[in-house]
C-alpha cells in the first residue's frame, strides 16, 4: 500500500494551482458583459435556422429588419416571432441594443415579452412571443374581406390594453418613453389582448421627475403622422410625446383611416388630423367614424371617446392628459358601452365627468377633465355584476 503524499506547505507549487485564477477568469466575462446576456436565452444561429425553416416563414418587414415565424423548444411546440436585423446597418445595431437594454419593461401583460437573442458575427436577432392576430394596423386596414371586423367594444378593449402598457412604461424608475406609438406597434394575441412592441426608438429617463422635466434630447425619430409636433420643433422627447401619438391612434381606431391619407387633403383642404379635430369641435364626430360599425356605438360613448382623442392630440404637450388619466377615462367609456349593449341604465353624471358638455359655441379644447367619484347610487351594483 502506497501512502498518499501530503503537499509540502512550503512548496512553490500550490496543490490547486489554477483554482483561483480559473474563478477569476470565469467571473470577469460576466462582469463585463451586458446585463441582458444573463436575463434572456441565448440562441445559436443554427437553432434559429431550424426554428424558421431556414428563415422561410416571413411575417413582417421594416426598413431595418425582417420578422419570421418560428417554433422552438422540445417538439417545436412554442411559437415565436424572430426579428432579423439588417447586418449592414449601424442603425439596425442601435435598434437591437435599444430592444435588449430595457429589460424591466417586459414585466407587464400589455408589453410584448422578449424571450431571447442571437449574436453571430455582424448578425443580430431577437426572439419574442408570437402574436397570432398580428398588428392593430393590419386589423384596421386589411383589404382581406375574410378578416373579422373589429367591433366597437373590441376596439375599446384594445385601446385600453395599449394605454395600460404605455402607462406602465411611464411609471417606472427609470421611466421609458416609447417614442414610436402607432397601430403597427400594437400587437394582438390569440385573445385580442393588446401588447406594446418595438422599442427601437425608446429612451430611458434616469430619474423620476415631473412631466415637464422628464424628457430626452435626441435626433428626431418616429413615424410621420404620429410624431409629436412639439418634439419635431424642439428635439425634446417627453412622456407627452407618447400621449400625442396615442391620441392619433385613438382617432385611427375610430375612423379606420390613416393620418397621412391624401383623400382628406384633397376633399377638405386640410390634413387628416386637422379634419379629425375640426369634426370634434363642430360636434360632427359621426362623420369620421368607421361606417362599418355606426350602429354599435352608444352616442354618449362616442362623444367621450372623441374628447379623449382630442385632448391627447393637443399640439401643446402641457395640455395633454397623462396616460393614467387616459386609462381611467377609457375604462369608464367601456363600462358605458357594455351597459348600452346590455340595455342597462347608466348615470349621466358619470358621462359628464369624462366628457363635460361644452358651452354653446365653445370647442371641446376649452373643457378640462374633471375628477369623477363613482357612487353606489349611480348604479345598481348587483345588476352591473350580473352576467
């Protein structure tokens, strides 16, 4: 039997000579790598090729990326959307980083979930949850007659979901300004549940300040027709910039028209936004409604909805409501609509709290939101809760 040899405590060689150096080398890359590399799953390019049938299932296109449908995990039983960024564009690389560097934004049901990423040489990919009903833009403007027309109630529910997602972004610390709110960045899942997506132009504000101070000076970006006029002039992207864009979205949802349509300019001699706002001021909201759903809408709900869209799209950011206020008003409007469809009575006092009747010859722009108190006397609570 050979006795084990004890290490010489004075020997120049340590019994575990590489242990501490190995520990340091293993930790250093984690310290130097971006936080998102530890938060999300890293895919190989081979895995993404297999998931997308060699990128053969294209479901979307943009100037700086393409989107593909894919299937991952055991048995390929999880459907995902994979965004492939243009590898020849520095702008695309910046967009990829914008998506990856806002990790906390994924913790809300109305914000699209990020699953993972892939970096292969100059190629960049992001992997997201898949949205079966596509974009709000596609649902409103599709020329496919087989597509189901969005009902007024469904449109309200989608707007509320999107507004909640934006409110969540605005309420964090650091808060996030999305910077490109539009129907094509509002995705719809299998249950028509709205989720905010595409954070390519998003900016973080490092401290929680007042609305007037919460801004980022940046190169003008966004989408024509949806971009805040104040932002275009000043270069200051603010929370109220998102509110303006959402106001445009509300008008688009109501009318199923795009904000840059030429036909309105040719017919009316003014831009689509000017026409929308003029119709609200002249109490002619019915003229801008999607004619396919006129019979569905409670008139009082229509008035209140148009008032919110009008206030959000005010050219002066300081006069726009917060997203929290917008969410509250839209939720009450949905309740009105549900009562209307169920032939239940609802209180005029509630309606006045959302869209007060303007004085004669007074445009809606001169009317301020008022706080509303919902009392039991306004409704029979048991009747409202009954299926």
